[in-house]
C-alpha cells in the first residue's frame, strides 16, 4: 500500500510538518510505500528525519508567497503527474488549503483523506469550518485530532466521515522529572494566540511560594508587551523569558520543570502537552479543545484566570499531588506513543477498505 | 456475509432504477449487497436489473408474481432476503449519498442501537437545491432511550433514512403493512414503540429526489384515496401505540398528524376545487374529531382554525383560511375582536382564536391588508384587473391615498368601498420588469405607508404580454410579473464581461498604488466614511456638519455602501469599493472615518487621516480582540499597517486614551476634546422625530434595546438574548421596545412580536433613538458610555457574562461592578426591574455618576468645533503637529 502525505510546505519548521514526517517514517518502517509531497520549497528547509525510509517530493521550487497564476497551473500539472505515478493506496492531505488545491487531482486508486490539525473551536472562528464542511465530506475520510473534535465536526459541519487519530509523540523518554525544581513552564511562540499574558496573571494571582518561577520558552512579537505585563503584575523578577530552545534540549527543560501551563486561546493537540506528560510533568490547561482534553491536564474553563491561578497554587503547594498527577499524565501519554498512533492509522486504512 | 443489505424497491421505474442502484454500488462501504425488490413491473425493469446484476455481483434481483400496489410488500421481500446483519431501504427514484451506509453502520456498531436514523434531505431536481427535513430533529448526534424521551421524533416517520439491525426487526417481528400506502407511518410507529435504544446522526443519509412532474405515491396527494390511506395509517399508528401500552404517546403522534400530515393537504388547498375540499374535509373529519382539544392547542393558530373549519364543515371558509398558511401568511378577510382577543372570521368562537398572531395590534406601516384579484385580463400590453381589498383589523384611517407598485413603477389607484365590506379597485398597468406587484395605502396624516402583495387564484393561467408575462406560482399564489430577459447587444456584453474581469479587488488595489505614486492628493478634497459606509452618522457626520457650517473651502465626498436615503441631499456620494471610490481615496487630501478605510490601501503620502473611532467601552479591542488573537499573523500585520495610517485619533476619555492607543499600537497625536458624535446628546438635539417615525403609540414608554454582536456568531441573530415574547406579554401595555441590533448582526423581529418590538437596526441615527427613549437595555455594547450622557436609566442583560468576558470576547472592566444600572441574567428578573425602574435607577445613582465620570468627563458639546479648529482650519495656516491636550 502506498501512503502519500501532501503538505503546502513539507520542509518548513512547524507542527504539521513534524507530525507528518514522524508518521511517514513510522509507516515506512511498517512496510508501506510512503511519499511526502511539499507543494512549495521552504525558505530555509528543515530536515526532520536523518535517514528517511520514505520518498520526498517538492512540486515548486519557489517559496509559498511568490506564485503567479501560470506558475500555479504548472505546479498543479506537475502534482497531478506525480500522483499519477503512485501505486494504489491513500492520499493524506494535511490541511484545508491542501484539500482545496489537490482533491480534484487525486487519482481513483488513491483513497483521499483530509486531515485537520486544528481544533473544532479554531475552525469555527475562521474560514476553515466552511471549507471543511464543503470539501471534507466528499473525501473518503476526514481525520481530526481527537474524538471530541471528530464529534463536533460531525455535528456542526455535518460530516459523515469524521474519524480521529491523535498526533504521535516523537520519542518516549526513559527518565521522568523529579518535580522538585520550583518552576512552571510555558512553551510557545510569544504571540497573542498563546495568551501568555493570562499565564503571567495567573502565576501572579496564584500566590506562588518564594522560589517559584515561571519560565517561558519561545520568542515572538509580544516579548516587550509581556515583559511590561509581568512587571505590572508584580512578578517581573519571577518570570524568565528564555527565548528559543532547540528541540534537542527540550527534554532537559521538561525534566527541570514541575508544572506545565497552557493558556492559549486556541490549541489543537499541543505537542508540549504530550511531551511534558511523557516526562511525568503534570499540566494545567484551559479547556479549549478536544485535543487538550485528550492529553489529560487539569482543566480550567477557558479564560478563567483566577481558577487557573488556584490550580497552579494547588500544585505548587503539594509535591505529592504533583507526583500523583505526573504519574497519571505519563500513563495517559502512553496512548500517544508512535506505535499506538501508527496502529490508529492502520485501522483507519482498514476502515476505509471495508 | 456482507456488512449491509440495501433493499431497492421499484415498480415500473426502469429509467431511474440504475441511478438508485449505482448510488449504492458507489458507496464508500464496499462490502454490501443490493436487493432489487421489483413489485412486478411491466416495463424494462427485469432487463435493466439483469444488466445491473451482470455488471456487479453484489446485486440481487427479486420479483413479485403480482403487483402489490404499495411499498410494504416489496420491502418485506427484501427484508426476508437480507443476508447482512444490517439493512437499509431505498426507493428507486431516490439516491443514497456516498457515505450513508458506512457512516450509519459505524454508528450502529459503536452504539449498539436497534436502528440509526439520519438526516433526510429533499433534492429539487429542477434547480439542484437541497433542503433538509426538520433539521432540528437531527441536530445532535445522540442515543435516544426510547421514543418517550423525545416524542417529537414522530415527525420522522420515514423508513428510508435509517439503518436497522436485521436481528432486531426479525426478533420483534416488525414488518411493513402490505395493504395501505402509508405503510411507513405504521411501521415507524411500531419501530419506535418497540425500541428502547436508537441513535440519531446529524448528517444527510438520504437524498429524496423530487422532480416537478412526479407520480410517486407520497406525492399524489390530489387523490382522495391517498387522503384516506393517510388517515387509516394515522389510526393504525394510534392502535399500535395502544397495543404497546403507550397510550400516553398518542398526543405526540396526533400532533405529528396535525403539524405534518394534515398540512400536506392544507397548504395546497387553495388550488383545489370546492368539491375536492368538501370531500377532503369529510374524510379527515372523523379522525380530527377524536383528537383532544389540548392537542389542537399545540399547533399554530391558523392550522387550528383550519381544523375547526373542517370540523364545522365550513368549506368556503376553509379555502380562505388555508391561503394564509403558506408564503407570507396573508391576513384573513374578516376578524372580530372581543375582550382583548382576536378571532378569525365574523363570529367569536374559541376555536377561531388567532390572538397569538398579533395581527390586530400592528403599527400602521406593518399592518396587514388582504388584496384579492377577482378578475384579471390582458389588454394589449396592459393588464386590467379588479382587486378586492379587505381590511380585517380596521387598520385604514379616515384619510389615505392608495397606489399600486410594480417594480419601480408606482400608479395611483382609487379603491371604492364595496358593498360587502372592504374596497374594490379597478387597476390597469403595464408590467415591465420582473416584480411582485404590491398595493400600498399611505396615511395622509403622517405619510406612513403599508403595502401587501396581491393574491390571485392559484389556477391562474399565465397571461402572456409582449416582453413579460403575469403569473403566479406556489400555494400562496401571489401575483408575479416575469419579464423575458432581453439579450443585450454583443458589444455591450463584451464590455460588461471585460469590466467584470478587470474589476477585481486585486486590480483595484494595484491601480490605486500606481495612482498615489503618480498624482499628489488634493488638499481641499475630503473623503468621509461612517460605519464602513453603512450610514451618514456618528462623529464623521458631526465633523462634516461643522465644516459645512463654517463654510470651509473643502469639497466633501461621502462613502456609501448601501442605502443612500440617509445622506444629506447636498452631499456627493461614492459607492464604497467602486472604481470612483478608489480614485477618490487616491485624490483626497483628507480622510475622516470611524472604523477603517479598506485596510490594504496605503495612505497617499500627504493625505491626513482623522480617525474618530465609533465607540468606547468595556470590550477588548485591537490586538486584544479575538479576531487579532487568532493563530494567523497576517491579520495582525494588516491591522498594524492600517493603524499606522492614522494622523490623529479622537479620544472620548482618559480611560479610552489609556487603553485604546496601546492595544492598537497607535502612538500618534490624540484629541481630547470629547466626541463629535456626542455633541448632539449633550445638547439634546434630534434629527428626526423617532416616536413619529417608528409609530410609538402615545402613552407608551420606549425601551431602547441595543445588544452588541457576538464575535463567534456574527449575523446569526443570537445577540438578541432577552426573551422578547415574554417581555411582550408582560410589558406591552406600557412599553415599546426599539430594537437596535449591531450593524454586523442580522435579526428579524417575528411578525407576532412586531406590535411590541420595533426593528431599528438600520435606523439612520442612533443618537435620536437614545434621546427619544426612556431607558436603555444593553449587554456589553459601547452604547452604554454614550447613553450615560442622557442620565436616563440603564439595564444590563448579561446572561452570558462569564462566557463573554472569558472566551467569546474578553473585557477590560468588570461590568457588574461598574454598571450604572441593574445587571440581570433572566428575562423575568429584567421585567421586574423594568416595572420598578425609578427605584432601581435611583439606587444606582452613585455608580451612575462614577460611570459618567469615567467615560464622559470630557463631553462639553463642542468637540466637533474644536476638532475642526485643529484639523481643518489650522492646516490652512500651516501644517503643525498636534499634541495631546486636555480640556481646560
């Protein structure tokens, strides 16, 4: 069976791409004939897998934002030609934009699958929901990140073909955090959508015992605003902006953390939540999506900063509670180990073949 | 063993059978079988079925020896032959959407239900439109623990939109009756009665195809036999329920009969002749007579009236009443009022009570007249007709004049009192453009007009005229003119097509960018825009009037996006986003607006942009608002660039200056002179007489209800959260609600509430509404800050406060803590507060004062004058930098 993954840009540094290459390598390892197609070349290509067992194709060697209409038509022709050479199997289109662009060109012997990496709530608030409603119902399967998401799309986009397979964890750590460093961790781009302002406020209102710090990993346009906000909330000294940390060093960060906090406006299935759980770090998160719920953090109603602060306080106060929830988190994270997720994909393939 | 059996029943439908069968063979579920159950067709069906079998081994063919005359017998044949554990039924003229089988199969396996029911959708073959059948029944994906949990599901009596466990059907010995047409009604009643667990899915699982000329059983409703069968099916269904000891469900089943089965015949009743109606009434009467009065009370007033007319054998009245069921629900010919209640017809009788429609209490311009065309003929290129006008609720005043409007043509007409009541008009007109002609009556005392369409005999044959025809369609049978489309000359068509091709947003922007590079802006040309072109109001208008009052040598052009009537007659207008608009943007040396000129358009280098902003309040804005907090960076970059165009910002208050510039990344000059928009509020000057324009009866107080929109549901109408129905019941004697919805919101006041609630979403000047009102009801709208200037009471209906502040939108202030009036979360509570308004208002006096101090301290009534001093006059002396200055 061949499995074709298609992204708008398959070699850009990003969440969708990370997941796609992990799955591609995993499925290839199980004997599938796997291809990863990128419609555009990234400005600075990133190499996800050192020795890929799958084939990679780039359709246009120009970056995404420099396209003219004739160039687009030519690219569409090249894409159709490439798809024509594939053996029977499945074509996974990884975003609504990709489905719009490609669904018409998928040959009959490739069963079309539309994937969506955002939450239902995110789709609802932008053009994605309309696009998914009209385009994904035509495909053989629409795949979402969690059961709740699939359910919501079935109800609100009237999809008869909604299914769910979670994102996989890249690696399974042997070591878990001792949960003794007095540190709350927040990870993500410093942009509005992540709402680190709320995390800072929650941290400030939690009455964190002396010694506890909030470490924010990531960079972005909001840095100055957030710094000012932290000062205003009276925790300027205790919020540490760590900047970007390479992926290879992230495990160290999890091991040095006692609590992970997710205060985003929107999240699909955040990889940080899975990775921290795998490292036995308990998490507190706003209940913003089925994906977040599936990872099993302590849930707080979206936007309820005071309640978030209280949950942080509870965990900061009790090492025992942290250890209890940390162990549960690691157990929950089991389900996201690559092997389980690959099983999920293979049973999806079997379902399509029924 | 296949996963699913699909039984396709057919009778003499060889032409369409392959389409139905192929829709099954194309299913995303591959492992299935098709059983063609042929009710002994006499056409090509056996040969067609043979071919289908040859082409795909999954197809089987069963043929009855003699025709059964119904759908029950072939379905039973299919059921007996089914090899799979699950079964579906399909009619040979319909189709299954591609995922129907697999999605239902997955659901029944997941839930272990006895059967799964999905959305059925009508597909109109002549225009390809799809219409879902009672979508609210299927909206939630769920498992229902027996019909008793949701008796309204009796409305879904189809057998085709379901996948059944064959074992369940066989164990319970559920079979289709073979001796009646509506076997599915009886079958589904028994199905519901026997199942304790079934599932519902929201997606479409069945396409019920409807052709215009169809002779399928369910649509041959003209046949009296058909009516009889439907009544028999209803009786038998009731018997089934009794037999299963479910007599308590009878009312729900009977309600289905009234809401659905009966309406199938009542809606087209005006198209039937008297004999048919008489017989129809005789057929359904005995069954109707058995239905208890309280079940009749559950249906809408006009259906109830029809039921009583059937029971009383009032055939002529029944035909008139039925014409009010469809379309825009025409008023009756006559009505009587007694002790505050309204009755259909000329006598007071309990069954004729139509008070709930509230037709008798409407304001004049919304009142309903009934115009019946009694004669109509062609005369050359003209139409001559006689129209009988009925005024059942006595809406017409002493002095009026009348007209007929057909498209843009308006002809005066002279209705004369008719002998039997009402008026008769002889009308001659020449139909030109396609339209639905309306007759209007204008009240001479105040110029208000009411219009209604013209009803004709539904059997009217189209009247052909040169260039147009006059006809009717639908059961409501309104007179329509259809002009034949004339072919434009070729050159004209090419020109239009070319222009359309060129007039893309992208091309306009490119052109604009070239223009501003080449041409300098004119210093004395100003482009004004308010509410994104929706009106001529707010601060831009106040500034404009001040500029005009001073006679400054500035040429002003207003941007308009829709209704041009609200603009001053002297103003030059350009349509927003038109080529002329693009040209004006490029050439204007002054831009003034209240929201934002098209965001992607850079400002010409020497143009000066006055941003007056349209409101202040507790809601988060700019980069803190949800639309700029999303996961994409592009909107943020776009807004940043748009804000960078502003040269001066009008700030109404210190609080606004504290929040707004920071949250929008604006660092330029800020005017702190108050708000031009609010000058009129401070001075108390109105543009129009609201009470007169909105027809507020004397002695009624005005509650201005102005909710803001919800970010996740713009245009949905959900922002109107207070229960207007309950408010009408409780407050209509003393109050009128003026409903000012937000410009991005769409909400239509239901006709039965129009007597209490006046829609004012597009009323041209909100200041007037504030000045004319006695109190404000809002939720989180910025209108509360302006309203504080009036000193009048405010009420806050904030039932979704937690959701709104935390996730829907986000806020800067704790409204319940600072609100200058009572905050309530239920309509009951709201009504109590309104009844006790003076006391409620007085108890909030301190907070009111603090609120006013926070938002309105700068308002002196001279903001427009001071801003014009600075922005418009000063520049003619010299360009100078404007620093933020405080009011002395």
